[in-house]
């Protein structure tokens, strides 16, 4: 019941609205959403893949790919698999030679992987409002990479779940 009326409200606030049924028509927000779709999401994908000239690499997708390869190796070798040993190198691990990082070393800030989840959330909201087969294909590929990195215990944080976290 609406607190100011004796009849129930026509708005049911206890159940979520179907995202596909929401249409944003306000010119300001429509413009902002289009900017996110056409500029921000592609830029952030490039940043996650260390393809933004002049920006420090995040190593985000690099680390997920390594974790996926390690999971695959673990599945193949079974009990013979030995988890690589990593030494905590601070909250931001950087390669000795930034132009040629080691293919199987984790780099970046230990929390950098969370940027993928922010990106994929933005992609989901964008796709709900505007179909984009190319973006959907990119997202599907990225999800496959992250799913391959998921540990048996459910963790997907490549560095944190591979002995790279601070010793506390």
C-alpha cells in the first residue's frame, strides 16, 4: 500500500525490472550511454590488454591467460603438477624488461584483475540496451579466458590465488 493512499501502489518496488524492458530516452543519459558504448568500453578493453600507447600496462588479461594455461597444465598432469612458486614482490610486480615480459610471469598490481569484472559489467549493461555482435563476441572470448583461469575453489584472481599475495 502507498502510505498516502488506501490503495496499493501501481509500482511494485519489491521485484526487479527486466533490464531489456528499460529504455533510456533522456538525451543527456542517452548520449552518455552511447559514449560508454563507443569509446569507454573499447578503450578499457585495450587497457586490459596493454594496448594503450603511453599507459602503464595492467597485465590484467595477460595474468588471466597465464592462470588458464596453468589450470590446463594442472588438469593434464594431475598429481604430478607443481604449482609455480612466486615471491611476493610488492603490490605491483613489474617485469625486469618491460618491453619483453616473461610469458609465464604474473605482473601488475595484485588487485588488477578486478578491472575485468568492472569492464564485463559495463559490457552487459551496454548490450542490454544496444545489440552489438562484435562486442558480444569480444566479451564471449574474454569470459572464456577468465573461466579457464577459475580455480577449483571458485577463485578467479590469478595472482592472489597463485601465492602472489602479500604474506599477511
